[in-house]
C-alpha cells in the first residue's frame, strides 16, 4: 500500500495493526523518537485546518523527522494556476511523504497518481477524511475496549461531514455494528454511502431527526458541525446550524458508559458544560489522532522500529 486516500485502502487487519502500533507508541514513545530521522513530511493544505495539520506536524517531529509545507492555497503556486498533478510531482522531489487537504473531492487521489512518494488524504471536500477515522477508531477502542457490537449515533451534518462518511465505511466492516443516523432532512447521509456501504454490507441502520428519542440506545454519540463552507447559500446554513445542541439535560437518558465524540472544531453542537463529563471523549480524540498519524507515517514510510 503506497498512499492512504480512502479508509477502505486499509484492511481490517491493517487497521488493527495501526491501533496496536499507536498503543505501543503511547506506552513506549522513546522507542519511536528517531525512527523517521532524515525524513521529510510535506503538509499541503489548500483548506483551513488546525488539528489535522498540526497533528501531522507534531507526529512527524515526535518520530524524529522534519516538516515542510504550506497552510493555505493562497500561499502555494495553486494561486498561479498550478495543477494538483504538477504540485505532486514537484513536492516528490523535496519530501518523502505528503499529507494533503483540498476543498475538491478527489484531489488527493490525483496527487497520489502523480507523486512518486506516498500521499495521505487529510480531507477532500465533503468526501473523505481517513486519518480522522484512524483517530476515531483508536478512541473507540480505548474508550469502549472493542470495535464490535456497538450502536453508533452520528448526529448533525451527515451530508457534507466527511469524517462521518469515512467512519461509517470503516465501522461497517466490524461485526455487530448498528448505526443511528440523526440529522435534519436536508443533511441526511448521501445515498452513495447508504447504498455502497450500509445496504451493500447488510448493516443495520435507522434514520431519524430526533436525538433525544434514540439517546438511550447509543454506545457512542458522534456529534458533528454543520459544514458552513459546503453550503450553496448562507440562509440554509443559518436555518440548519443549530439543529442539534447537546446539553447535560439531553443526556439524562443516555447510557452511563456512553462515549461522546466530535472531530472538532466545535461550533455550538456540544455545550461546554459537558466537557468535564467523564463520557466526553472529544479532546482525547485529538491526542489519539496524533498517535495514529505517527503509526500511519511509520507504515507508509516502511520504517523499522
Ligand atoms: C473535520 C474536517 O476537517 O472535516 N475537522 C478535523 O479534521 N478534525 C471536521 C470539521 O471540520 O467539522
């Protein structure tokens, strides 16, 4: 495997392998602190990011490697009209591995087809975000102790939320998974994810607009932000943006061992009053993301530990 464009590029065995390496990094960070010595990661971010870009950079530094890159399209030759394919060829001359975020669906795939080094999709438009899913999987494994037999509620913008699409594709391959899809009618899961993933694999799911009604069933509640930048008109965004706001009151009927997740950034979807609830896992997700990106970089660069 050269690049990571979709979470489906990794088999379940490979996902489990990455989780094991990430757990080993957490327990033995020194063992990994020089394994990428002399290697360079290029972070090519054509769209804003805090967590993902800095998480990749921190991951590479903690492996003893170096980082080059840019954090907005305006800072790159894209602003002069360079194609993604040419940028990928050029960066292949400078770096050993690329992490790319782009507003256009498929751009990291085009980069991977033209680069001579591994490319990691760090989020492409409203499509996929496989490394957030790696963070999510490690979080679920550490919080729940398993990746099987879980009822997972996904709430908010299921249409444009790329983290949701990748997480469903990943979790649909484990056993005993049931999805509860909670969104306004306008922001339902795209039919391609429903048909190619849920229906194709016979995965149990329900769709609802009512978060509180399904709360008692959930083992995991994955909240998401309404993706303002993907809307065609601001009025629709303003009407839908506060569709779901999780408050302590709404958790009254939740399981005592529920895990509350969110890829962040949070806008309004989770009240800060929940941050100290032991069920809140969203800041742990951030840290887990760094460890999984470390494990992924080691795998793609084929470094030996
Ligand atoms: C997510 C993204 O970029 O899709 N952020 C992240 O990488 N953690 C979620 C979001 O922006 O809402």
